[in-house]
């Protein structure tokens, strides 16, 4: 059994669902294909990609967290694109080693893939793979041309400083990583300062200003494709937090602990401890 389940979500677009833990997305153009994120590094995601497309491959990273770059060791022969602000993520305490992979299954598994934890643990490489890479920098307006299909990069800081969303006009889809999904985490700030909420609010405004360019969001966790209205739900939350009309409460839910606020289908952990 493969750790990744491939499902078609568009005419030339697939989600590679890593056992409910995290998503990668495969986008095919006429000349080459792009893998958006690489998962945690369980099993062999490269084999799954090769079973779907047989074209030159580029890797596009939405951000530098290890659950999205942990499989990069399978693609060391491919160009890798990421915003430079996330390049030093490893020096901020984020590791892509096997200790992380075990921890991720043990903490996320009971929520995201109950009953399948042993199978995922067994797919961890026997030795720590080399996850080092030298990314090509992308920022607002950078274009990734796959031949007959172009992805536009949009810088969306908040969840991480260098988060990037990829706009696919052909499928009218925005690959939003962890910038927008069903439950967003912003880490607790000193003195519960709201500067990060303010920064994330500006990102949401930026994405909503472009909402006529796409209909769907391809998200990093907890499902695969959702309606773009989720962005508006998060805007309601950040607006309320910033103007004082909304105050979240401290909760502990699964692996999340911190202050959380909700609106519609959106859940924002805006002062998260874990």
C-alpha cells in the first residue's frame, strides 16, 4: 500500500494525499509538470508522481515547514522554487529528520489517520535522508511556465514569512498551502501581540482582491479542495480580532493548544502554543 493516495481534482491536476497527514499537488503542463510541496517524506512520493506523468519535473514549495518539504530528498535532481524568507527555516528549529517524521505521525496520526499510524511509521527511511537543497527564489509575480499552463506566485506571509500561494488560471484554482485551509495556525507572539494577525489580515485582503481569478482553494491539510469563500471567513475573524469585536478562547484540541477564534467554516489559532 502506498503512503500517498493520488486523486484527480482537475483536468491535469492531482492531489497526492499523504495518508491524511498532508497534501502535495501535481500539476501537468504541455512541456513539464510541477509538484507543489513534497509531504513529510514517508514512502516514495517520486514513484507516485512517475506513475502519473512522464515529463521533466519542477518542485514548488508553498513554505518551508518540514511537513511540506520533508520529501525533498526524492527530488534533488529537480529545480526547487521557494521564497527566500523561508530558506533558513531549519535554523528556526524546524528539522526534516526521521525524529520529526516519527513525532509527526505520533501527534497528528490519532487525529488525521487513526489506525494507520503503524503503516506510516514503517515507511520512514532507515537513515536520515539528505534534505538539503538550494531553492530558486520566487516572489510576487514570479511565473512558472509549464508549457501551455502558467502558475503565478503570490507572496502570502502569515503562517510563515515566506509562504507562497500558486495561482493556476487554467483550473481557476489557488494552491494555498497553509496560508488558507480549514484550520490555520499562527504561533503565539510575545505579550500576545497582534502584529502577526495584522500581517495575516493583509495577506487575506491581498488574496480576496484577486478572488475573481479563481474559484477553489487546493489546501495543505484536512481535505483537498474547498471553496474560496473560506478566505472571507478568515477575514471576518482577523477583522474582529483587530477591531476588538471578537476575542478567542484558549483551547486544547488534538495537537493544537492555544487561543482560537472561529467564523463560518474557518478556525484561526492566532496565539498557538503547539
